[in-house]
C-alpha cells in the first residue's frame, strides 16, 4: 500500500481536508476519504466488510439489550464474522490438500483479519456497556480508517475516541513525519537494501530447503535470524507508517511494537511484539479461558493458537503459535520454580544481555515454520529444526 503513489496522494488530500473542516465534520470526511480509497483498492473484497461495519452499527442497541435475543445476537454476529474470516483465510489452504476447485483460488479481502478482530472487540464491549458515548460518524471513521486498514494496528474504539486532537500543532506534524520516515527507512533501506546483502547464497525458504543438506548449521542459523529481523523490520515499518500517517490527521493510534528485539525473555518479548494483537488475545481469549478453566497453561495455548491462526490457516502458522506457547509456558514455569526457591542470581541486571541473545535465537527458530509456507511440508520444518542442532535428516 505505501509503495503506491495513490496512498500518499489520498493521505495528502485527507490531511488537507481534515484541517480545513470544522472539528465536527472531520469524522465524516475521514469516512468519505477512507471508503473511497478502500473501494479503489479492492471494491469486491472490501464492500462486504464495510457492510458488516454498517450492520453492526445498526444493530448496536439490540447487541446491548439484556434479553436473550441480545445474547444470541452477539453470538451470531461473532460466529458470522469468524466464519467469513475462516472461509477466506482457512478454506483455500485446507482444500489445497485435495482436488482442484474454485475455493482454492479465493482472493483474501484486504485487511479482513484486522477488521474482524476490531469488530469482535466492538461487539463485545458494546454488549458489556464499557464504550464511551459516540455517534455514527465517530464509529464509522474508526472502523474504516484507511491508514490502519491493511496492516493494523488493531485499534480499539475507546482508545481511538479518547486520542483525537482538534487543533493541528507543529509537534503533531513533526511526530507524524518522523514516524513515517522511520517506517520508510526500515522498509526500504534496512529491509530491502541492507539485510538482503547479509543473506549470502540462501535468500528464501525454498533455497533453504533445497540446500539444507549442503550448508552448515551456522548458515541455517544465520538465515533464520536474518529472516526474523527482516520480518520485524517489514511489519514494524508498516505500523510506523500507519501510526505516523494517522498522527498527521490528529489521531494517536495504539503502538504495535516496543523494541521486541531487545526483549530478554519470551514473556517480555510478547509484551513488546505485535502488542495490539497480543493484547486483543489476552482480553478476549486468555482471560475467558482462565475464567472457565482456571488453567493458565491452557489459556496460554489457546491465546497463541488464536494468534497463529489469525496470521494464516496453515500448519505453518499453527506450529508457529504452538511453538511460542510452549516457550512462554516453559519460561513461566521456570520463573515460578526459581522464585519459589528464591534463586536471586537470575535477577542480576547483567543477565539481560545474554537473555536478549537467547530470546532472539528463540524467536528466530519460529521462522523455520513460517519461512517455508506454501513451499514446504511439516517434514521440511522438522529437517530445519534438526539442522539447527547439527543433525542432518535425509529426504
């Protein structure tokens, strides 16, 4: 999206109109400019999603009703939007295991994962009665905001409503432009120029699988670590650009990354990585499972299964989620164990530095599952993991 001149033209028009109009008309202007741009991008895919946005607004009073119909309506709406997400993201990969058919070639609508989770948030918080007062244009401007539609963050409406500014300031524009420049530098300088120079002969998951028996363990580790850094730079770059662009419109969008590459353990990493997604799963998956089962480990696995499948309905991302769930669970178990025995040594400040190295290695291992999506099989993932510990598994 940011590689298109149309985006920057639309952003410039949006900023100009936003600050020329009175404050009361700005939400309607953002809806107009956002919907126009989104339909230009993918009218066939995005129009049904916008239909859900409108339908949920029209049903909001029934959603909030305390009767049985309101409760079933909430269940029905959530199931419906999840089924729609599953159809587009999970059915084609599943059918790819079987015969050829039209469902295998379904095109995923832009931003469907982000808008689905945002709408579930709105439905549940409307049901709970926790949202601040807001009108139709406030809701629609939040739901359709073009700067965050395709790459997030997963903005919550209460945060959106409480972080809008009515007057432009030099500090606001400086902050917004700085974030955009940072994002563009991550994407085009570090992500597309510097990091690729370090890969060597192996530049893709397909290369890694093909040459796995002929490379050293060091080269396998190098590829996965660089792939992780590239993944981080690319994703956080889009978040920076989305946050910076929104800032130019007087909006302060939720942060999505807080230097996760400097986290010193798995739990801290997940407090810094894709924070809006992990926060969403904590609120709407982890806490409900805890409430139902009183089992924190089951809740962790449920949350990470959700995070994995949110990315894609494939074995790669499911394995990725289960791997992270296992690592976080083991770390939490270890932390409780040593605290019970009052082992103070592991609280030494200097240990955070080797902890950063270990955490980067832990997160990079997860790339073994996702870097081969669409080109490899579970057995290939197992071969890559074995290679990391000096074991070659023949094909």
